[in-house]
C-alpha cells in the first residue's frame, strides 16, 4: 500500500500533525524565534560600542554652538547604542558644517539601519560637502538602486549627475523624480537645466515654466528660465525672470530629516543669516527668537542688540527696542545704526521730536547713508510734514539710487498724501524698472492707472503682476476694479444726422 504524505504506514495521521502535538510544535517554534531575537538583542546590547566623534577644535567653538553640540554628545555617550541619539548628533554635525564627524556617524547608521534610505543618502551629502563628488555620485546611485521609490534620492542623484556632466544619468534621474513626485518643482527644473546645458533652450522653456508654475518662489527655476528666454532673445521676459531669480541658492528636495537638521543650526554666522532672512521675509518674530538665542551667550554685543531692537520695532514693541538701544547708545552715542533704530522706536511711541533729533544726528554722522535719511522721512511723516518727508526720501534715493523700495515709498506719499498722481506714477514706474520683481509696486501702479483713466495700462500691469506673484489675492480684486471701470463708461450715442 502506498504511503500517504500525510498519514503513516498504516494510514494513520502522522504524530506530528495530531492535534495534541500541534501546541507542542508551536511552543518549539516560539522558543526558536525567541532565541533568534535574543541573539540579536545580545549583539545589539553587548556588541562593540561604536565611537562618538568630537571635533578637534571643540573647545574653541562659540559657546552657543558648543553647548548645543554637548547636549547631543553627552546623551549618546551615556547610551551609545541608542540610534535616535546617534541620528541627532549626526544631524547636528551636518547642520553646522562638521562633515568628517557627520560622515562617520551617517556611515554607522547606514550599517545599523540598512533598510532606511536616509543614512545612506546623507553619507552621500557628506561626501559632496567634503569635495568628493565622485564618491557622492556613487552613493546617490546606490540609494536609488536600493530604494527606487525614494524621491529625494533621485533628486540628489539628478543634481549630482548634472554637475558631473553625466547627462544620461541626470535625464533618467529627473524623469524618475517627475514620475514619483509630479508636484515637486525640482523635477521639471532639473530636466529644464539639462536641456539648457545641452544647448536646447527651446526645449528647456516649457519645463522651466512648469517648475515656476509649481512653485512661484523657486528662485533657481526663475533664473534658469531667464537664461532660456535670453538665449531665445526674449529679453524683456528674461529681465523679469532674472529679477525673480535674484540671489538664487540651491536647496535640495526636503526629506524626513530636513526640519530636524534645520533645528540644529547653531553656528553663530548661520543663525545670524537665518535671522536676517526672516527679517527680510517679513517674519520679525522668528528673527527675534534667533537673536535672543544668541544674546544669551553675547548679552552686550552692540550689533546684536541693535538687530534684536529692529526685530522688536517690527513686532510693534518699540519700548523693548528702546531698552536695548539705550544700552548701545550709552556706550557709543555715535553708533549710527542704533540712532536710526532709536528714531524708529520713538516714532512708534509718538515721540516725533525725539525721533527727528535722533535721525538728524544719524544724518550728520553718515550723510551718505540712505537709512538715516529714511528715518528722518519717517519722523517727518509722524508730524504730518509731508513735503519735508518727500525731501528726505529724495535724499535717501540720491544716496542709494538702486533701491527701488525708496521710490515706492516716495511715490506713495506723492500719491496718497499730496494728491500728485502723475508724479507718483513716474516714481513707481522708475521703481519697476529697477526691480520688476518687487511685488508692492503692482497694486499701486494699477490703482494709479485706473485713477488716471488708463485702463489698458492697468490691465497690462496686472498681466505682469500675475507673473511676479500669480497667487496674490489682490489680483482678482484689481481685475474686478478694471472691469468695473470699463463698465462705467457707457457708450456715447451717435449724433443725429
């Protein structure tokens, strides 16, 4: 009799498969799994301790940066097998430019977590920052091979390949990025730059136009689009794009570690840069937090106190600003920047005579400084002395003729305070020529054209405005006013024969 694969020689159920023995088998398998997991845990807890690198010049670092790094180093020394702590220290080193130490930690994390693309990606970033582009390109390729659905890997690979003139690799990488992340502007921007480098600006233009459509604030894409337009001899279009792309910097595609890394930036120069950027972008609250963080370690530094006071002024906290500035002026009564900041604080507090005296003192010390004349104009406006304010703004413009914002302020006063729309329009159009990307110009020029009954010019201005800031909520309102202005002009009846 043939033996069944399930039954024994006599047709009985094999003992292993009898119900009473199944529980015993499950227990054996569970024990085996526990042993495997225990071995892994043993290796993890009793295996070799990975080193914790410390920069050679650690003792010479600025106190803010040193204290922050030590707050990351100490817990990892106490718990050297904690991968989360190792990640934080790696990101802290990377965020502050300690790339040899960061690279060692990222390499360690790649070994500890082979299924996570981020440590391997950041090992490539470290090699790029250590001026070894060939090694970084190898690592980026490895990331995309092992993690083909990880879009930031393709973005890094495409950019690195483009810089290495590996156009085929770059083309494939940006194609993958556009497929995985169709709303990410870096995909079409990278593909557009590739076409531009190949000498094909006509092919680059639609890709780069798509990139700026996806992100109107992507300066790099605007700059590349300007280059493409210029190559096609579209000079007016190029000028606008170059203005929109001014001071473009490369910013890699964000990933899950990006925000964590940014939170670790504590290098004094970098924190000051972040604070200035926040002020320039109209975010004085963030700027104040950065300055306050540095002030803890440098409580009496005049330039820092002045910058923090500027942030307080813009937060409408002039009393706090004055408390800081008085400390600066007590030590140096001729500190021009502090005099200007104090003038603004006094104006905000309604102390216009004191503000004017401070601004006058700044002008006497630095007659060629536009900001001093601007503070003087602000003090005159507080006293409703509009003509004197205009004269002060003219002086500021002569001191800094390339500053379009000064012309905007001058045009606004001529228009709204002195009812001189033609003179105002002249100043605003001059400002637009200087800086066509300055968005505050467009609603004012549009309104002036409508006031002067020049609806065609108003409409043309709005069309350019759409290119400068396509999502500006004021644009639909301006278009509605243009339509209303056209509708209010009823057609005149034809004269009777």
